[in-house]
C-alpha cells in the first residue's frame, strides 16, 4: 500500500536520480490553459503544466444520456433534471420496501453530497462522443468470453447465497484488490477525490478509493512488453500542449479488472487531463475495444480542486480479506448441515 508519505518519498527519489522533464513532442490543442491572476499559465518549476493538488469529480450527471433528453439543458431544465437525479440518488429515501432499505444502509451521512449536482455546463450525459451521449452497441461476444462471463456470474451467485466454493468467488472489489482506482475514473457515491503529484518526468495519480497510485512516466519511456500485465494496466504519458495525455494497455485478464468487462487483449484507454484554471481541470477519456464495442467512445468529467482545508485520508479496505475465512467456513458448515439447496 502506498501512503501519502511514501509517495512523497518516491517523488523525491525520482528527482534525486536526475529524471528530466518530458521529451515528448508537444502540440498545441484548443484547450484553455490554467492561469494565475496575472494570466500566466500555471507551471511546475521545471516547466510542465501544473496539475498538482487534490481534485474531486463528484456529479449526478449520468454517464449515458437518458432517452428523450437533449444534450445541453436550459437553466430551467437543468434545475428539474438535477432535482430528479438528486431524489433518485438519495439514500435517505424510505420507499421501495425492505430490500431497497437494505441497499441504502449507508445513508446520506456517508455519501459525497457533491454527487447530487449536475455539471456546470448543464450537459445531460458525461459521454460527449457519440453525439447521442450513449455507449455504442456491443459486439457479439466470442464463445470463450461468453463462458467466462457465465462462470463469473455463477461465482457471484454462489457468494451471494453464502456458499462460495473458493475465495475467488468473491469479486475483486469485495476482496479489496481493485475498485474505482483503475482507469477510467468515474464519479461514485463517495471517495471521489484524487491527488496528483508531479516531479520531472513523472506524474502520480492517487485516488481516494482503495490504495493504488498510478506512477506515469512522461519522459518518453516505452510501454512494457505485452506479456507483463498489471491491475492498473501499463500507463505512459506525454504532454500535448497543456494537456497530459495518458495511454494505458496491458491490463490483467482477471474478471472484473477491465472497465465494462471489455476484452483485456484488445482494450485501450486514452485519458486527457487539462487544467482549465486555478480550481478546475477537465478529465476526458476515450475507450477503444473493437471486440466489445462497435466504435470508440469518449466521456468528459469536470474535476474541481477541493478546499485546502479538506484532507484526503487513507482508505484502508481490509474487512473482507479478513472475513474470507468466515465466508468459506460458514459455507462448509452449511453444507455439512445439509442446508444447501
């Protein structure tokens, strides 16, 4: 687990060993550069665009545009849209019966209240391409991938019935291995903060959720070999004008690692981080996998710099790792008592 202290230590080591600023070719892009009150772009001491700080991406704007909704709403429409989303997302509601109540066991006290606001530009979806704001149609799965999905579904069903065959029946999220710390970054119910660190030749992104930190070379270092797979994939960045562009491949093939269950063998994500001003950053990602979707698609999410007085604390997720012995022991005990149906 990488803590904030160890991240600082890593960055100090990188600087000590003489890492140099990115040598990637820089191109101009039609993005508004961050600036100070005097109008000068915000830069690091070594000249790269400065993305550092703690940022929050919470919003109620859905990933996909609801059917029948236009792409950009008027002020009046935006108020109605936001109110409806806030009501739908509220975990203090007590309608829907006992099952709904159990699913809302973590009430609004534990949630990120910023997630109840739509984006300031009044878009009705985070997806900006295709123009309809919807994820493109899926490509028919191969027989092998159909079997893999069926096996994962069966494992999840066993775990939910309290009868796991093995610890691997629990999802990666339940086992505290990986959750929303793998790209792309999307808003969720809580822990929507991200801390960005920079040193010459490197950018580090540390999400609040779980414990991962992506250490991204921006010095022209080539990708790892295709046989080397990682939970967060292999990320390589470069500066395109004032935008940090990060391409990530080489994800592990474990079920649940890849976004939207895409195919690790053909999946690629390209992220763009553009500082808009002192308190705003645009995060944009494009996912591409010709064996999952009929075409690539892109989403854009505004990030807001949080108040300097607000801190990001370590998210220590261990409970289900410790509890796996109870999950498995309880399942075996139920089997011995003949309770299995």
